[in-house]
């Protein structure tokens, strides 16, 4: 794609903007296989950085990585009734292998609960074998009719955690531990503020007792479910006969959880921070944190600025700042600035002949602002700038979310909001699925979560937004990806 090609402004067409940003930053591309995308190196690097941070958190909390097969016997899926009902319409099924019709058809995993429980039934015999704390980094397939890069593709990458515990309390604690860990990652690494809460029956994971979620608000005022953590109770344990001998000699089914985040987070990052110039990458997840652009006219100048630029590059790299030197002869400085800005690099250091002479560089932030900084101590100054940019992005996203959240909405306000600007609408809910469905029909908004206490309104709503009956819980509505 040429540099001159324009990025559609967000206000003109958010969806076109999103695609333009991804293509320009070379994060991903459409593949010859319908519904599947190719993640390009720059996009995959962001995912790798996400993986690194999450994987460390999983391991710190006692989880181990394992790997289970891509194929699942079709009969496994059918053992948990809600699970098969939820996933069967989305599965891809292998019927032939090695040129022959298969005896049992194989489902390409849409998620791995069933095959993992079949194994746990074998591995867990006694309370001494518990808890089992597993995570798998894998690809999965869910047949999608309408797809969007990163947000909804037929095949995508994710991690799925699966744990088994001796008691209900332990499993519930695990579900909430992971929800908190996801939230921390989203806020600290992605600079994506999320609200957490529990899903309604109609929005929960197929086969779960309860689903908790992290929900972010994107710049088009649609919600993005960024991660989910499920308390599965004993549903899968019963379906796969995963029993253990208790300390007192009895037999009990294990209590379990599952939880996941996917490459959809890359799409969430784009939609939270990007602007009309292109990608804005939070420093902690930026493939390049710093780009150094030397500026010269004559050959003598070139030697002098390149010498300084190489020194600075080496110094920043030694401090483990992901730094790249753009010394290309064929591209003008202005074009380089634009290119790196559209790729979301948080900090640019410009070094011209006068800067080299004065032992300084000009530090430009992707989020705005530009000032000369001395080369002595450049590592500290740059590190500080990256920390400030990271914190500034989170704060800006939080302010945006709050400005686009309305509390205590009435029925008319909810309709008006969802037909108009969108955003998070907080209101009372009677708990009746009929109201939930009617709201969805009329406004295309769903209940994103019954918010956790920290996000609840004070005073609490007293009546249901839709029917006016007594409210049993507050709910947050939004149109969603
Ligand atoms: Zn109601």
C-alpha cells in the first residue's frame, strides 16, 4: 500500500478507518481463505508481546502450559447439552482423512473443554491430584458469516485456561482471580480501561454456570468483550465423569473453570487508541517503542548525524528499549515521520546536523508534543516519556469512556442513546429475559454485564428500564462487536 493512500477519517466511516489503519500499519491482511486473516509480522509482534505479559501472569499464579489436539471427536461435543447447542452451528467438521471416510467425524476445536475433561477424567483420581491449573495457547475455528480483521474471523489465536478444583469455593475464587488478572493486563499493558461484571443467562458461555467478562468501550461507542472467565460448576465434570476421591474416602465431581482472551485484543487496541493518522500503540505493546530519524542534506552532514544516531540507538537498545534507526537514503524525513506515526510508534527522536553539534535530539510523541532533549541522559528521558505516554493513553481512554457512559437511563433515553451516539447505558433491570430480548430487538443493544460493585451507580436504580417493575440488579447496555 502506498504512503499517499489516505486513511478514512473516523468521523466519516469508523469501520473503513479501522481497516485502513490495520492495512497501513501492516498488522494483518485478508487471506485467500474466506473468513480467515493473515497476521503480518507487525501484528504478530503485538500479539507476542501480549502473550509474554499474560503468560508471565498465568505462571506467577501457578498455571502451566499444555497442548491438546486440534481435532475433537464429534460425540464429545454432544455430551454437554448447552455446550453442543451453543457451538454446533459454528463448527467445521472433518469427514475424510487419508482418502477415507472417517469412522467418527472430527470437529475442529471451537474451544477445548470437552477434550480436556476427557483427559482430566483419566489424570485426576484423588484430592491429592487437585487443583489442576492448565493453560493452552492455540488456534480455534468458529465458522463466521460476517468477519472483520482481528475482531471476528473464522480461525483465530487465543489462550484458553482450564482448571479443576476440589471445591466450589476454590473454583469460584479462580474464576475471579483470572478476571482480575485480565483486567490488570488490559489496563496496565493495553491502556484499555474495562468494566467487569457477570453476564446474564442469555449472554453466558454455553455450558457455564456463570460467565464474568471484561468490557471495553471503543471510539465508535460500541462495546468490545475483551475477555471472559467462566465458572463451570460440575457441568463438564459430570459429562466426562471427572471424579476424584475426597480426603474422607467419598467420590465427588471436580469443580472447574475456563477462561480466554484472543487476538481480538489487537483489534481492541486499534479501536481504543488509534486516530486519523493511524495506529497509536501503547508503549508496552509497541513492536518499536522508539524510532530514530537522522536528517541530513550533504554527505558530511550525513556522516555526522548517522554517527550520533547510531550511538543513541545502541544506548537505547542496551537499555532494552525497542529502538529502530531509520537511515534510509531514499525517503525524505517528513515521509518517514508519517510512516512511523501511522504505525503507532510512541516516540520519535529526530537528529539533524545542528542537533548533532549541540549534542541533542528532538523528541516527538505520537500522542502530541515535541521538544529538544540533551543526549546526555537520553535513555532516562526517553523511558520517562514512554511511561508518561502509557499512563496518558489509559487516562484518556478512561475519560472517554466516562464521557460516553450514561447512568440511570430511562426507556426513552436508552432508545435515544442506542439509536444515536451509543455508549454504555446503566440502568435498572428486572431480571426478566423478556425485557432483555425486547430491548435487544428495539435497540440492538445487549446487556454487556451486571457490573461489579466498583462500577455500580449510587444510588442504585430502583425500577427496570423497560417494564418499570422493581429492579433486581443494575445492568450495562451497549451495542457490541
Ligand atoms: Zn423489566
